[in-house]
């Protein structure tokens, strides 16, 4: 009986530990809320960003080469993100004072590249690790107390729509983040799908055959608007032939 009870406790402990290690908000989940100090003052995320799309972007440590290159990239793309209705928040375990110094350094790097870009997005100080834990950014298996490189794309209803994680030694691809946002916005807006390697302006997939024989007879132009590859892949043209 004691052996059975011990076995049960070991299993219970393992399940509990596993659940703690994998507490990452998944696609379709409500984005966890938090309030924290940032370089732009107190941030209530995601509520302060209203009905915009949002990106929560984590990094391991200020004043490191890969992180600096990434935040330069975010700064260069602020205008593009604004045009897409996207707000950004960056988070790490460093304090606000260090973030502010780093922000000045990044802007100086950009000015040396003849780019007079000011960082508008908030850099959040997550000293307690609360935000990192809520978003599963501390990956215990790598034996490091710093955040991995995480990206959460969140829609206007504050639902998580995209997640990616990169190791600390590999920088993220800003073009892929932008592509994913544009694909998500398009598919939600027009009820379409995007195929592999889709880029803005490319043809898109539709969930099912877009017309019946009777509909085609009434409107022959449908055959120019849609085309198929095989039995199941139906495409919608984004440009006229």
C-alpha cells in the first residue's frame, strides 16, 4: 500500500512539474494580462494597445549583439508595423534604467547608419520574471534564467494567433514576422488560406471549391477568378490575368 502511495505521489509530482514547464499560452488562448514598468511608463498589456494587433517580443539580455540587431530591426520597421495596425512590446528581465541606456545606444547605432529612427515601442522590465513565466519564455531545459527569443502575435480580440521561439544564439527574421502578420490579417479578413512560402500579393487558397456547375454557368468569369491544382487545392487569384 505504501509503495502504491509513493508511486502515485511520484506520478503526481511529474505531471505537476511537466505542466509548469509547458505553461505557454497556445494559439487560440487569451493572451495573459500583466502590468509592468517600461521605458514608456507603466504598461497594461495587452489592454493598453486596444483593438490593435500586438506583438510581444522577448529577448535574453540588454547590450548583447544579437538582441541589439533585433531591436534595431524592430525600430526600422515601426512605420510598416504602424501601417498594419500593430503595436509592439519588448520584454526582458533587465531593469528600466538599463533599458533606457540600451535604447539610447540602439538609437545611436541607427543614427550611425544614417537612420534617424527613434524607438517608440516600450521595453518592459520584468525583474520578477512574472511576465516571462506567464508567457513561457523561461525554458528550464537550457539551464538559463534569461528569456529565450519569443514572439507572440496577438489579434485585436487579444487572442494568441502566432507563436515562435528561437534559441539565444540565433536572431529572428523580421521579414517572417511581418509576413505572418499580413497572412493572419488577410486570412481573417477574407476567409482564405495562404500556401507555403506565400508572400503579400501572391494567390491564396480557398477552404473549398468556390463554385458549383450552376454558378459557373450563370457567371463564367468565376473560372478566371479561381483555379485548381489537383482535386483539393483551389486558388483565388489576387491579380487579374
